[in-house]
C-alpha cells in the first residue's frame, strides 16, 4: 500500500531565534515532546507530533513563539508530516 503524500499546511509553533533565550519553559509544557532546546534556542524537530495546542506560546515569556500555517508534506489522515 502506497502512502499518498500531498503538500498541505500544518498549524505549528514557529520560534523567533532572535527573541528566544533558551529558557526551556516551552519544552517543559509540550506534552507530546515535539520541542527541544538546540544550540541555545527552542526548535521543533518533530512537527508531526505537534498537536497545535499552543501551550508553548502561553508559557513563553520572551514572546518568541507564534503559530503559523507552514507548508509541509504529509498524509493528514494518519498524521505523518515533515
């Protein structure tokens, strides 16, 4: 069975590297653990795991995270994105 991949968009957190202080608060509240700190800033290495719940935004005291529709390739019926 072949997985059909189509270019879609997913509502995910986007980190402004120039504002992020790397405090890790967003990582702590991310229940699905899709965020992590790399080289001193928050990154989203697993966008497929993100449930778009926006907890990270609420927790960010530096106003470094906002949500955006980001073009991604994936199969939305089974939640695989990249």
